[in-house]
C-alpha cells in the first residue's frame, strides 16, 4: 500500500510539486495557510485540509515546502516542548531551503517527538517543477528516503542521497553559491551586450552554443533578453536563499564575496519594488551603473 503523503505550502514551487505527486496516483493531502492556492485542488484527487494538524492526521509522510524556518516552525507549531501536530510515527520531509544548523535542530526535535526526518531540498525553479524535472537532494535515513522514492520520482528527474542530516542542506547551499555567480554573470553580460550595441540574436547564439551554454543559461537568457520578469525564482526568494547560503558558508569559515555582491544587488532590487519579479530583473538594477 502506498504511503499517504501530505504537503504543506502551496507556493510557486509547492503547487506544481503537489500536482505531480497527485498525477502519479499517490494519496495526497495538501494544506496552505491562505485559501487562494488551496482552491487549485478543489475537485481533484488531492484532499484539501483545513489545518496542518489535519495533514498529519491523514498522512504517513509530510512534505514541508515553506519559505523559511520560521514559517515551518509556525506551521508545525514547534516550540521547546515539541510540536502542535502529531509527529510520532510520521516522516517529516523538509524540501524548503534552510540553514544546515536549523535543519539539524529540526531533525533532532522530530526524532525526540517519535518521528523520522528527511532533508529533501530541490534544485530548480518553477518551470522544472511544473515539468517534474527538479533535482532532489536527500539526507537522513536511507530506508526512509527509499520509502519516499515514488514521491521524489514524481517531482524530479534525479534523486541524489547526500548522507546524514544536514548534508543535503549543505549541498543545496554549495550549489546555490555557484548559481549565484551564474546569475550575476548573466545580468552583467546582458547589460554589456546591450550597451555595446551587439546583435542580441548573435550574442544569444554565442552563449547558447558555446561552452557556457548550460541548461540554466539556456532557460534564463531568452527571458532576460525579452525582459520577461514573470517570477520563476523571485528576487525575494533568491535574496532569502542568498542569506541562507552566506550564513552557512560563514559558519564553515568560508568567504562569499560573489554571493554578498549579488545580495547587495538584490537589496537594491527589493528597494525598487521588484520583490516579486524574477531574479533576472537584476539586469534592470545593474543598468544604473551606466548613468
């Protein structure tokens, strides 16, 4: 019999993840604090819960896809005395981006409450989430991770087990540090190409067909050139992710000059009201340097 799955957090990533889990035929209960996203699942095979506690009552494994640790703690009713939800006998799967130290503490609290804890942060934005092509990084008990294999297969193209908690969250921060460099480079490159009066079709071909033509650039470059800032990964969320990775790196004694520069650019974008724009809107912020 399939594990009964719960998912808390129906945001930009949570909605497509939940839809792919349901499409795979897995028993699914979803919950979101605000009502709007919940309506997307009315009339579907997924059960729409009215509280996080109801999700835990109906599920064997609960996925949390919320913005940060504070939001996760609030949804779980986590205090020094335990949780407001029934954690015993459940597997808590944390797919949100949080610091390794927070994740380790959450895992310890779950174990103390009689549950199991898995990290499962994902790499990818809205489009890969919709296509079920995220890369899933897991950490924790291997047997528990294998139980969730059908879920990970539904939302991702590959699952990589990174070791004990908090290895997956540390892996996410390591990969995000590289991604931050790519995004910063893309924004600067696009602005230079425009300022230099280059043929943008030829510029795009040089990037896409050259050694730098990776999947990320091939996805983001056309949207940057078209000035399409509909959010796949919003400036607000990227700024938060940068805070997480910078904090994790500094805790490990590692300098992060590129990430900190990008964080400053995000701060400028936030101050200009671009919080919900896609992160490629940083190309607009960097134009100011020419003035």
